[in-house]
C-alpha cells in the first residue's frame, strides 16, 4: 500500500514539475465572428433565396385561398366550395412538403460548408497555438471555467481574418 502511495505521489510531482502553457478557445464565437462563417452565411442565403421567396409566395397563395373560402363560402355553389377546399388541402400539403424539403436541403448544405470551415478553424487554432508556444488548447465545452488570460479566441479570429484577406 505504501508503494502505491509513493508511486502516485511521484507521478503527480512529475506532472507538476513542468509548467504548461494552456490556451482556450470558444468555437461558437469563432463560427459566429470569423470572416469564413460570414461568407458562408451570405453564400447560403443567396443560394436559397429564390426557393425561400417561392415558399413565401406559396404561403400567400394558400392564405388567399383560405380568405376567399372564409369570405365567399356562403355565396359559392357547392361545387365551387368543394373545389376550393380541395385546392386548399392540396396547397397545404404541397407547402408542407416543400418547406420540409427546403429545411433538409438547407441543413445539408450548411453542414457541408460548416465541415469545411471547421477544418480551417482547426488549422487556425493549431497555428495560433504553435505561434504562441501553447502546450494544450481546450474548447469551451471541455473546460468548466476559462480565464480571459488563456482565451485565444480573438487571436484565432484575427488569424482567420488575416488568412481570408491574404486569399482575396
């Protein structure tokens, strides 16, 4: 038993014998503030804008059908009313299907592009850590508390900005 205690004490003394330089990074902030993420948001917005406008037009068309039914149901013939009700049901179904397809496509594209950005952010974190002679870099999810003294998020954002300006 004494051997185990002595052995464990010697392990801890080895760990504490060296000074380690630790950094921490907020990946959510990097994804929010990096120029690459801003470019991604703009690009995806532009790519999906026509479909978004089409969905808004479909919503307006459905609302017009519903308003017309509510307003004119009493004066419509039975056949007209039934046709309008079928049109409303069809429009709702189509709109729901199109919205779901839009969400899936948007999520897929966003995740596809985020994977590229995350790789670039990971490389930037590594480069900043090496430039600053850090021994360990933690993310906000792996630490309970991070002091501003060890937060390198701003340095990584600046690195990413300088890299994106160099690429332009």
